[in-house]
C-alpha cells in the first residue's frame, strides 16, 4: 500500500526555465548586460550537461556554480565575470517561485490523503525558500535534499536514506519527477514506484511505472492506486 509520495521540485512543481529566465534577466540588468536571444537555450544546455556530470559523480554542485555562467559567457562572447554573475543569478533564483501549471491544486488535493515529501538535489535553504514563496511549503511533511542526505539523485543511496527516514519499504513510496536520469532511474534502481512527469511527450527507452503529461493527472492516479491497494487488503467475503 502506498503510504508516502516523494516529489521532485524543479520542473515538476516549480518552473525552472521560467525561474532561471527571470533570475538571469534581472541579474543582467544589474550588470548592465544585454543578453542575446539564445542565452536561455545555451543556459539550459550547459546546466543540463553540468548536472548530468554531477549525477554521474564526476563533479560537485560547487563546480556547477563555479563553471556555469563562465561557460555560458564564453560561448555567447560576453566579456564579463561569469562567476560574479552566477552569484547574482543565484541570489535571485533563491527567491524565485514560478509554479508549474497545476502544481498548487495537485499538492492541495494530494495532501488530503497522503503525506508529501520533497526530494531534490537543490540546496536546502534555497528550495525551502522557493517552496515557501510559492505557498507550497505547508503541504510537505519534510524536505529531503542531497546536501543534507549526503548523496545526489540518482544515487540509490539517496532514496534508501529517504526510506530509512520514513520507516517505509520501497513499494510503499512513489516518486513523481521530470528527470529520467535523476528521478526515474534512481527511484527504479532503489525499488520505488515512480511516475514520470513528461509534458513534452518525449519518447525514451526507460519505462517508468506510470507517466503523466499534466499534473492534474496525478491525483486521480494516486486515488486509483490507493483504492486498489486498500481493496486488496480487505479479507475475502467481508
């Protein structure tokens, strides 16, 4: 029986692309920089590349912060201090809270019948602030983040530690996330049920337990699963 839900934050509950764009544009105004139209495309590609290296254990999150805007500015031909810009960018990202469509309604509905826990590779203070600014924090029982747990998704030890803290078995927990590498592959390796949030309708070889394209699909799914597991617990003939 499902007894808890783990929820990724970025690009599952909070729109990381929108939050990043706002943060970058505001930081650029402070620096007196006019960012070219392709900036956020380069930002996403560089950020994804660096985070995939973090997931593989090749670099640390600190390395991401030190390299990201240095690499972006070099590719864009912007002769400015990328590390200083990263600091300005992160200050704004720390407070950013643009929700993914349907996130608020989903959390409100889920919290009525299941305990919710965040599962994120982002910094604890940053993610706590962003969830609070979005009005999402009250829906969560706790936040599990890599800097506290000591392991980064998709390392199965991240999920094993979550299970230890919850005092639950893998089959009693489901994870909802957008990343096939960090969220889905990690959860599957640890034996958790998993649901891939796939609004872009990507086709991949990895086959999660469930897939949704909109967040409003997740609550009915959880109600069906909970009803099924509860019905199986009822003795025959009762």
